[in-house]
């Protein structure tokens, strides 16, 4: 195993409303706020990020971006560092995706062979 799904990122109008909903559905708790000005909330299992279940980032968006899905997956390497995992993902068909990032982010934005965007995060997680 080389990666695990660590986060699901959902663009939404009202992160607080969806946080209450998903916490009730999944017996999750609010783990924290992401970004300044209440742009996103992270909900997940009580043990927090990195456990057997992915967390959900509820990211505030005024409107869905045309032609873009509202949900994307974040993955973390389990048996190598981020750079080695990036090389592996590119070798098996992923490609870099430009969504306006600065290059200073601690993650890589990639696209699968059909163009679906996902992010490779820096932290290494234990395999399940």
C-alpha cells in the first residue's frame, strides 16, 4: 500500500450547516476550522485526522465552479515520503493540475487519467 484517503473536501454554501449534518450522520465531531474567516470546517472521528476513517473538509464556496466537481479526494503516502510518492503517482498516470496554487503549498494538486483532481498531502500515515 502506498496511499490512503485521508480527507474528502466538499465545496458548499454553509459549512456549519453541513458540519452539523455530517456529524450527526457519521457520529463525527468538529475537529477544527481551516483557513481564516471561517472558510472551512473539518469534521471527523473523535480520534481525529489520520485514523481509519477520512475526515471531511467543508470548504465554503459562493457557487460551484462551472465544470468542476464539488468533491475531491486528498491522499497521504503510507510507505514513503511525499516526493517519492509523487514520483510514483506520476509514473502510473497522474499529472500535475494547475488550479491557481502558488507553489508554496505543502501539498501537490494532481489529476487522475480522466482529469479528476486530487491532492497528495505531505504527512505520512500509517497503513491500515
